[in-house]
């Protein structure tokens, strides 16, 4: 599903409400058939593993102090994966997004914008979510790099059966990734 609209129309606010999995001020939010307003802390934590996010600015969303391995492995460790499982999963994810296993020891600052976005996508895929929330994931990239990321997202959707909640102001990008589109106007 794509959410489109002008700047200030409420796209990011809506996405943040969904990602926080908190009770909305009005109406309801259902994620994978579950009303988020009735979730206890444990159920909310479980549901968060099913919904991961890729942010607009890959520079701001990757910790510059950590090598790529640690950036991608962080959600795995937080969910009880053992070291060996983390190593295998990180290597697999780097390959899936088109990066080399040797890139795991490098730091985010050593990568281009498109490569950083691929790292962010790998991190979001770490826990094998059912839904990826993509907040303007290509708007900070050159047009030539945007196409590569859109093609990667299409490939991942086919390979893993992912659903996307894609927020953008760019209809030309949304038309490639969304089967349905909601248009927001003035909130």
C-alpha cells in the first residue's frame, strides 16, 4: 500500500502512529488483523518483529560508530539470536541486498547513499518481518540509484512475500511498488 500526499499532509504522522503501535486519538489501527489499542507490552513487542521500517535518510538511520555487521545484527541480538546465527543471517542479508560479505567489517561512512539504504533494508529484513514500512526510502538518492533500490524492493517483495507500507510524495515511485494507494490531503 502506498500513502502519498503533499508535504505537511500527514503522511509521516500517520506512519509514526502505525509504527508506534499505540492507540490513535480517534479511529483504530489494525496491523495483521490485530487492533493495536488492545495490545499488552508482550504482544506489542511480538507484533513489532512483524513490522519493520526503512527510513528516508540512510545516513541518520545507521549508527556511524558501529560496523555494518553490528548494525544488521542488533535486532537479532535483541531478540535472543546466538552469535553463530547472527553471523549466518548477516552474511545472508548482505548477499540478498547486493553487498559483499566483506562489507560487514566496514563502517556506514564508507558507503554511498544507495549502499547505505541497502544496509538499512538488510537490517529491516533481519527478523523476517511480514511488513516493511518504507518512509520515503529513495527520496534522498540520485535518480539513477533510486531505480536500483526500487528494483531491489520489487525483488524482495517477490522472494519473501513482503507487504509494503510505502510513504512518498513521488507518484512515479509509488506506482512501481504499491498495489493500492491512499492519497492524503490536509491531514
